[in-house]
């Protein structure tokens, strides 16, 4: 359907009128609808037109199980993201084949504005701390990509600095470019810690992030700890269906974290 690529909403409307509204949810060989293509290409007029004719906002393709919002977030299409999260009320809790949410995907490619648009609509702390297949939260991914504003907003909304990914890294250590640097960082931070009697986080708030890094790092069993912390509140069990990883793999790790062929199609 060429109108999807050329953003020709006039032709699109003519096709819908002549062929019927069912065409808006027609799928290609990978299960993607015209809304997937319009969102991926940031063709906002087509996105709005398709939605007004009953396009399914939360339909997932058969290739990577991604929604139109995920396509837009992955490609950094801020206009389409805004329409999908506001007008279409896309489901932000849905996860793709690698259990990435739209927020994970936006952060993984460094698309700060798209990530902030999605984050603005999230108030559920469980969704903020939802993990992908590599046990990475959005905070892990945003921190690694250096998305300062996104990291700040995630922390404000309750993102856990104690979350540990499949490598045993907290978001702070996830910023390291490789495992050796992460281990060195943990050792250096530990050498800076006091050896005084155990105190609580409330008594020593400035050490919270540093000690979090050490307490939850894989080498922490070989390092003495000088600060104790209260256990964070557990995630609610009713969100386990979309926040519990089913397998361990590096879903968003390194600069080439997304092996996606959507650009080849669109």
C-alpha cells in the first residue's frame, strides 16, 4: 500500500472509502498493518486517519511482536509517539519478543524526546521497573545511553537503583562500557566507603547510590560492606505477567542492541 510510504493521506482516504474500513487492519507477510508503517515513518496524518477508521492501536506483528507505538519509539518518531500515547492511548505495558516495552526501545536508541513522551504517561512504579529478557529496566538502558533527563524522570517516578540485570549490574554499573570497567568502578567505589559501624540510608543519604552499587555487584561477596540499607518494597504480584522475564539474553546491551529489519521493509 504505497500511501503508507508517501504519506499521502488523500489517496489513503480514497482507498479506505473504496475498499472498505477493513483495509486499515490488513497485514503484510510479517503481520504488520498500515498503522505500523505510518508510525514507523512518522506519517502523523496517516496515523490519525487510520486510527479514525478503526485501526488497532495495540496490534502486534508476527516478526518481533511489536506494536505501532514500539515501531515509532524504536525509530525516534516523536510526532507519531505523541499521537499514539495521547490520542490512541496505546498500551505502554506491552512487551516485544525480547520483552522490551516501548520505553525500553526508545531509550535503547537514545531517543530522549520519545522516551520522555512515553514516560509522561506512566505512573505505575511496577511498569517503571519492568525488566526485559536481559533483566534490564528502562533505567539500565537510559543510563547506559547517557539520557540524563530520562534518568532523572525515571528516578523521580520510582525507578529502582537496586535493580540487577543478568550480569549482576545495577543501573549505575550499567553505565560502564564493559565488564572490566564495571568491576574496576565497583572496587574504586568500595575503597571510598567508610569502615564505621553499620548505619541506615536515612542517616547517610549521600552514600545511598555508591553503596547500592557495591552491595549488588557480583564481586560484592568478596568486599566488606560499611553501610546497611532498607529492603525496597517488592513489585506487586499482579504485574508479574508483564514484568517477569522468561529467558536471559542481552536484549539491550551495547551499541548494536537492536537487530531489527524494519528499515529494510519501510
